[in-house]
């Protein structure tokens, strides 16, 4: 539930100076979410990578480029969505964040979701799937919508996975088409 007087700006300020878990020790910058705080679609990835850590913004490296291109192909505009990660600081060597790190950082994510109040939360990859819905196989469930606790989730692969497996490009594009269709339907209702 949204707390009175909470705001995306407040969360961002807290994230930037947060030292609640050990991921703060190796970061260059913490990486709060970015985009339209009134967006109808929120994307949630795993964690910042090297480029994101350097710039302090999410999805600005190769994975971000893939995401932007795929959004554009289906007619979605990056500046009109909100993009964030399960954890806001880069894990060393881009390892998967631990359960403890995800748990400690979860309050920021929950507050972002409450304030933006998106119509659809698009989960990018297995870590976000595990963290938000307790799921495991993103490839086995991608392309699906899941309704839980008054939120509508959509599952797809993480754009970074395409860097190593180009066969996933078609899958991401198909899923984004599905997402864009549902988004347009919801905007009309
Ligand atoms: S990962 Fe999250 S909880 Fe850990 S230091 Fe960064 S902002 Fe704080």
C-alpha cells in the first residue's frame, strides 16, 4: 500500500545513499528506477550491470539497447514506461543477487510499484520472476499473464539473455507484441 507523502523522488534519493546491504561496497552508483512515474507498464529486471553502475541509470548498456529496440518495434516508447530492477546496486561480476540482497532491497521495489501503480508489471527474466512470484522457469512460462494480489504480471525473457543466445530475439519480440496488445486493450477500458 502506498505510504502518505512517499514519492519516486524520495525513493530515488534513499536508493542513491543506501547502505543497507553489502552491494553498496563495490558500486560506483546505485541505480534507482527510471521513466514515467505514472506509467501503465513497469519493467522489472534483475540488477544493474557495468554500464548501469557507471551511469546510475537502468538498462543503458547492451541489454537496454535491445529492450529499447524491441519496445520501438511494437510501438511502445521507453520514456512512457517505468524501468527498474530487483536490486539497485550491481552485484560483483554481474553475479545473481542473493536471496538476502533481494529481500533487503525489496522495500524500494514495493514502494515503486505502489506509487507507479502500473496496469501491467512486465517481469524480465528468472531472477525477477523468482523474487516477485516465486517462479523458476521463465522459458516455460514466458508470454503468460499472471494475476496476483490485484496486480497483473506478464512474463518474458531478460534482454541480456539475447546477447548470448540470439534465438531468444524472436521470443522477446513475440512477447512484447503480446504485451503491447494487452496494454492497448487496457488503455481503452
Ligand atoms: S542493493 Fe538495495 S539494499 Fe543493497 S545497498 Fe543497494 S539500494 Fe541498498
